[in-house]
C-alpha cells in the first residue's frame, strides 16, 4: 500500500490558503479517483482506493500543519513498513506557483509540517512533493503570507498546479520516485 498525505490546516478559516495546497491536491485526487474522505482515523481524514493495481491511502491530517506527523506516523505504523511508500505533499514559498519539486528524502528545509513528519515517522527517507506558492512579500510575516488566500489572478495557475500535483502523486504511486522526479521536476 502507498500512503499519500497532503498537509494543511483544518477548518473553514484556512480553506483556500497557500498553506493548504496539500489539502487541495488531496481533494483533487479524491475527485479523480471517485472517492471521498469519509473516515476519520488517528486525527486524519482518510480515503482508501486503488489505482492501476496499487492500493492507496489518501490522508488529510487534522492536527494542524505543525503537528501533521502525529497523524501520519500512526497511520504509517499500521499501514506501511518502508518510508519510501509515503508521499507527503506540502506548500513551498521558495518555488513559484505551478512549480513542483519531488524528492526521495532529505531535510525539512524549514517547513514545520515536514519537520513534524520527520520527528514522528523517525525517518527522512519518506518521499515528498513541494509545491510552489511563491513569496511575494515585500515586508511582513511569513505566517501572514502562507495563511493568505490565493489571489483571483492566481486562480488559473493554481488550478493547473493542483491538477499537476495530483497527476504527479498518481505517477509516483505507480512508477516510483525516480520516474516521477524525471517527469515532473
């Protein structure tokens, strides 16, 4: 089984914010696969399905970004044995909107959601997809930027990014991280 987890913050106040791009990709995946997040387990909304013969567990942790690892670690302990069967999708201010960067492992790179997953899963070897949300701050707090909603003029690029992220996640599930990196980075 492969686990795909999109990170974000729960609640209507965070809907459509830059920090919730992971949730948006998960919603698009559920739509593409005709499933819904109809179960709650280990403080996460989950959907189970299969795609091209590969069993998938889709996850939206409901623990807030900085504690996403709590949910993911508990689900993985009961579901997978190899961290390479986990793909975590997050926003990245260092990438422009529509840019995707898949990696086979590594550091958190300053992202508190990834830091939480590393700490709780106990490994840096899980796969991750960083999705650009840009950083157009002239001055101001980073939290204000990532918790801001996308601008109307970004809507077309945002939708293209969400589609591309969902396609990349499915490609990862069936073809592996190296092929996904070659196709989408």
